[in-house]
C-alpha cells in the first residue's frame, strides 16, 4: 500500500524544468560575449551590458504569453530518423517543402530563428535603431546559446521518455550554478562568420552528438542511488517539486562537467561573432554615434579593462565580477534603452550610486521634452515593426 501511494505521489510531482540554459547560464553567456567582441563594438555593448544581461532571458519569459515562442528554442532532430542531419534540408523553405511548416513548428526551429534574428539585427544596425539593436542582440544571444544545449535537440528533452525527468534542469542550470567556479570562461574572441547557416547547424549537430553521454551517465550513476538520495523535494503553492540532489549533481558533474563547461565556453564566442557579423553586414555603422556620451568615461574604461583582464585570466568568479552571481540592487531603476536619437542609459558603475537631483532649468526641461518626444516616436516605430512582422515563426 505504501509503495502504491508513493508511486501515485511521484506521478503527481511537478519537475523543476528551466528552459534554455536557465537564467544564470544565459546571463553568464551574455556578459562573456561582450568581452569577446572586437574593440570597434565593445564600448557600445559594454555601455549596454546591464540591459543585455537582463534582456537575455526575455525569450524564456515570453513563453508564458506568446504561444509561438517555445518552438524557437529547440529542434528535435531525433524525430527525423536515424540520419537526421543528412535528411533535414538546411534551408527553411526546402525543409517546409519536405516536412511542412506545421511539422517544423512542432519539433522546433531554433537554427532558422537564429538566422532570422541575425538578419533583423543587421537591419536594426542599418537603421541605427538602438532600442532594436539591444533587444535583438539579446534575443539572438538567447537562441544561439540554446542551440549549444544537447537537450534542445531531442524529443526526450527532459529525460521524460527514459524515466530521467529533471535531467534538463540538472544539466543546464544546477551544474553551472554549482560549479561555475571550476569552468574556464576565457572564450575565444569573435570573428566574422562567412556562412552563418553552416555555423549554427554545426552547433546543433555537435549538441546532438553529446546526447548519448548526457543520458548514459545519468543512468549509470542512478544505479548507485535510492530515490530518496537521488532527489530532493520542495513544496510550494500546493505543488510538490522534485529535483536532483546536490550529492547526485556532484557525481554527475564528475562525468559530464567538462562537456557542460565546454558548451558554455563556446556559446559566447558564437554569440559575439553573430553580433559582429550582423554589424559588418550592415556596413559597420558608427556605434559611437548611437551612444550618449559617444565614448566610455574614464571610470567605465577602467572597469572594462579590469574585467577584460579578469576574463582573460579566468578570474571573473573569484573577483566577483560575474553579473549572474550578483544580486540585483533593489534601489536601481529599471533599465531604459534609448533610440539612436534618445539618451543612452546610465553606465552600470554610475547607476548604482544615487545622485542628488539638481534644480530643474529651462534647458533641462527642453531636453526632457525632446527625450520624451523621441521616446514616443521610437515606441510608435517599434509598434509598427511588430505589426508588420511577417516572420513565418510567429504564426499560431
């Protein structure tokens, strides 16, 4: 009777599942991608790094409200036979002709969404649209990073088909959060990508190749654990949630930790390379002209140099420079990203220090009025873009 009740309880459990790398992983990848950029782009992206880090999880947050979002984060290659990469056309139109658009949406479209978002970012650079550049850079960062996760390439994405439910969160969230101090985060620098389509498909294929070890090592270790020692349980809002225990995670890390670290280290390089490629394809517009002020302050430059040095020496974690490990300051104002004609957000180093409010002047009032007018114009432009967006991936 007790066994029957325990089995029923397990069936009612809600697994702890985080899409993508989890917020921690995505924010870490975003920050490192900024460091991997060439100097011609780095000042602009560093100025906006707090916004980019925060927005890097926006695609996951949209999943609750946007029914078209989830399919953009994965592609279940194992659905397409024993030789999926030989069978699957890399061009979206050809893939639709072979499998239908509905089939692709059901089993994921992440490589094509990466390419589409990269093209949108290129157009945003051409338009000198700072708001769109930041938002699309964050989205592109997220989708590229998701492609680096093996469990984003299989129908058995959470081990739910092999009695390994919860594996998704263990691999991409729990392990990085527990062992980030052991990872080497000194990713390679960005480079121009001549063939973005081949680049993202290679990432997907490499991720798919790691699936065997991901599942097999968990199954092997599970033989040495009772259910009580393998999992931990939490109760919240009337639901019981199950996740892998720290003890199991430590043993699993010994088996696959190198793989997780390798994928996390590779993602920022491709993210930065995609940003760089979009910028170059747009004609390398002057990013300084989109900043207010047009270059980093001495304090910003000093902080950037210190962080770059720490990044190269793999000291971001020991020196507490990794933003994903820092708690957000409650006193900080929400991020505000200006358009090319508007004011840029305050640098991160300066935003934390509250300043006394000066008495308003006629010049300040005029500047504020102009800023509001520019922001209103930008909002209208953004609304129009959303309305005219005819992406095939946004059809319900």
